[in-house]
C-alpha cells in the first residue's frame, strides 16, 4: 500500500464540481485533504492518496483528464 501526496490546482470552471469525491469513487484510492484553499476564482488542494501504486497513477491521470493540474509534493512534507 502506497501513500503519496500531491498539490492539485483546479481550473476556475471546475471549482464547484466534486472532483476529489469523484476520483475517490472511480479509483481504488483513499483521499485525504491535508491543506486546501478554495475560493470563487481559485482552488488548490494538498491531498494524500493511499492505495496501490497503479491505482494512484490512474487517479492522478483521472484528475488531469478532468482539467486539474497535479504535481507531486516533493519529500511528501505537508504537515
């Protein structure tokens, strides 16, 4: 079981959509929001995904297909 953290930026038009919820149901990953700032015109999340490495990869690709910008958090330090 892997635990990886990512910084996710939402495009303005996607902010109202429950994208992280959808990803958690489409793929076999557990999502945990570590930090976030979501406003009317900007939105970002630092998220930890727990699951098999291939499922995490699929979840990241799914986020990108939905229009999000996803970057790994180096050294996985978010606390």
